């Protein structure tokens, strides 16, 4: 069951990666990056359930924090430049 | 309780799939953001709820993660929308502008 759910999640990450590579403007790529961050946090929660280790939840929290900072900094870059 | 967790996780991953398909199919950036933010928040809340059902002793860390996602996800989408609007992104079919002509 976990294998099926993980395969569906990785398939949706692949579809999002298509938008990330193709997206016409920079904003589309940043939206796809944000969505892939949230999917990565969800993948880490599923890995924590699969391996029965609660350490991965801390990694998921830090991953979410770094992803939020990256999205905010890219937004500021689109708006004002470096 | 474990089967309830499986059902929650399955529907959460389906919400992720809907978000990815909407991100590919939508015409311009604002509608893509609509598909990419709301469905993703729904999906991760359902996955975390299923994980709480499967492992009740991890509940505090998972609730902290859910509160963190609920606080930061609308904020980052608002930042991207504001930035791309000031960058000059337009709607694909702007009906208000067609009426004003």
C-alpha cells in the first residue's frame, strides 16, 4: 500500500517537474518549485511511516522551512531584482 | 484505525495528483497558482491526518508540521502573486478589460 501511494506521489512530482522545465515565465517555475517542496515534505512523512523513524519528521520540518525561505526570496527577486 | 489512516493518505495523494494535473492544464499563472496552492494544502493536511491515525505517539510533531504548513503556504503564494503582478503578468482571458473597451 505504501509503495502504491509513493509511486502516485512520485508520478505527480514528475508532472510538476514538466511544468518546472517548460514554464514560459519565471513565476510559473517558482509556483512549480513551491508545489514540489510541499510534495517533498509529504514524501518525507510517508518515509517516516515506512521506516518507523520519527527523526524524518524533523527533517520534514526543516525542509519546509528552507523551501518557504527559497520561495520568498525568489518572489523578492522577481519583484525587485538582485 | 490503521485502515482509516490509509484512506486519509490515499485521498491526500489524490489531491496532490489533482494539483499536478491542474498545474499543467491551466492557461496562465494566476489560475496555475490557484491549482498549485489550495489543493496542495488540502493534500498535506490529509496526509498528516492519516499519519496521526497510524502513529498516535507522533501526534505533536505532526501537528506542529501541519500548523507550520498552514501558516507559510498562503504567505508564499501571496508573495509570488504580488511579485508576478508587479512583473506584468496578465490573465489569459480578461473579461473585465473586454467590457471596458
